[in-house]
């Protein structure tokens, strides 16, 4: 959980939301370089994709779900 971010979405401050999520994911990925960080909410997709460019240990849950579902089709 990232405090106060949901309120940003509720009030239409999507750009601010994405920036805060990006910063937090980047911070976590930097601290936990040997561990995989997964953005589990669809609303985090944009920020996760931005952060993933700098930190390969960040994964976007929608990408992971897509990989799991495609082989079963």
C-alpha cells in the first residue's frame, strides 16, 4: 500500500498518482535488487512499465497474467 494514492485517483489526479507509484516502485526495487517487485493493480501498469525500464526486477501483474493465459489458449 502506498498511502494517499487512492485519493489521487478518486479526484482525477492520475498523473500525480502515476508519478508517486513510479517513485515508490523505484525505491522498493532499488532497496530489494535481488527480489522481484510486482505491481499488482491494473492502475499501476503505466508506472510499473516506466520503472521497469530502470529496474528489471519490477514486474507488472497484467504482463504476468498475459504470459500465464496465452499458453492455455
